[in-house]
C-alpha cells in the first residue's frame, strides 16, 4: 500500500516537473526570473518546515500527518491553476514546498514505524524504484501536454497532479496506524537541531545530492553548447537513469547491511561520480561518452541512495524518526534550490576543469561520510 501511494504521487510529481516551468511561463505569463525566485523561495520555506512537520508526525502519528500533507499538496497544485501574478505564485509555491517536504518526512517516519530496522533500507529502495516508475509515467503525460501546448492541456495535467495526491492520501489512510511516540521527559523538542554529527552527515549528503540537476538541467545545456550530439540523446540519458533505478536499486540496497557498509557505499559513490564527471568532460570528442557517463552517474546515485538511507534511519532515535528524516531530507530541497545555478556556473563556465572540480567535490564528500558516521556513533 505504501508503494502504491508512492507511485500515485510520483506520477503527479513527474507531470509537475515536466510541465510546471512551461505552464508558469506561457500560460500564467511570469518572467523566468520570477519563476526561479518563487520556486526557490518555496523550497527554502519547505526546508525550514521539514523538521517541525516531522516532529508533528512523531507526536501525532505519521499516518495521519502524511494524509493531511498529501491533501495539502493537492490543494497547492489546484491553487497554481488560479495564480495569475507573482505574489500569489510565491505564496502557493511556499505552500507546495512545505507540504512536499513535510510529506517526505512523515512518509519516512511511517516507513520506520511499519518496517523492522533491518529491512528499512531495502523497502526504501523498492519505494525509490516505484517512485522512478511513477515519474516516468508522469513525464510521459507531461510530454504529451507540451506537444499539445494549449492552456486546456496544461490545466488538465495539473488537475491530474492534484488527483494523484488525493489518491495517495486515500491509500495512506488504508495503512495500519503507527502509535505516536511519547514526548521525551527531558531534552529539547527538536533534538535534531542540536545533533551536530547528524547535521554534518546531512550536509555531506546534501553536497552529494547536487548531482540531481545534472541530467535535467546541466547536461542538456552542455550537450547544446559543447557537443555535436543529437538532441534525442537527452531522452536516452534519462531513460538509462530511470530504467537502471527500476532494475537495480533494490539489489544495490541489499548489499548494505549496517552503518559500515553504508559508509563504504557512499565512499564508492563519490569515486564513481568522479569517473562520471571525467567521462562527461570527454563528451565533446564523441557523444557515446555521454551514454557511458550517464551509466556511471546512475551507479553512483544508487550507491549513494542505499548508503544514505541506511545512515539516516540507523542514526535517528526511534521516537524521533520524523524530525530526523525531515532534517535529513532537507538536503533534497537544498540541491533543488542551489544545484542548477551552482552546477551551471561550474560546468558550463569551467568546461573540462569544471567537471573535474565537481568530481573532486563528490570524492571528498563521499570520503568524509565514514568519519562523520563514526563521530555520530561515539
């Protein structure tokens, strides 16, 4: 049931990711700068809201909070359909970012409450594979709307996006309830904000997650400006990514059994991502390098995900999984906010040297994870 809910809302996410920028620009009529600023502010607010909403999931029960936030996401998507100026757009973007970030934290707390600790990483991997499948379906529907390119097509897809989150809420409601964790007798309510080792681990993960905009933003621009590759290669790279996660993410997660394996997996991810960056830098000499680089990148992505999930669950207290997962998942919002601008400047501005610097960042962050985990254990 949790996988079905994940699939439902990821179809909506896929629709939104593909069509939202075109909708806000062509139908709403917002300038690109205002769209970028509004979405950045939305994810910034969501990042701040993740921990308190995760704490609410701990204290009130993650199932009910997840259902409420899924409905709130649907409301935000419907509200986008009526936005016609910048100020309301920012307000709705903040509602959307808050609901999405909180939903992620509540869903992880729900998973932690329903699944035994030894199985959480594998189950999380299965959910990630399901998510990628849903994103692919949603992206296909979004591509159809882009081809039709009419207001009615965009609005229909936004309505479908909202419906997908209502379906997810209904499916979540059918799961067993997880008993709320009792409030600790001592210590701060939001203990994760004082957990310095966990904060460092979250920062390392956030640095690694800047790979996220590579295939959707940076590599297409790189292909257009620096290579002679045909435009269809962009679709091929995305297909390699989503197909690989669907086929191999669960197998990759089964290799991780404990925090030592998890730290090793993150370190390997850094090395593989360095190799991907080196091969991307070679792509002006032949577009086949792009396919090899995409395969290496998704291998690094799967290694990182398997290790990071084990670490995020394993180092979080059982009675505070919601707030800890809310804090850890803030790295995704940070990557979405900062990644496109930072990587575009680094790679397109620096060329081969930029790719090498990016690879060095991945290697350094991956190597830093094991010492940070040992610090957290002490």
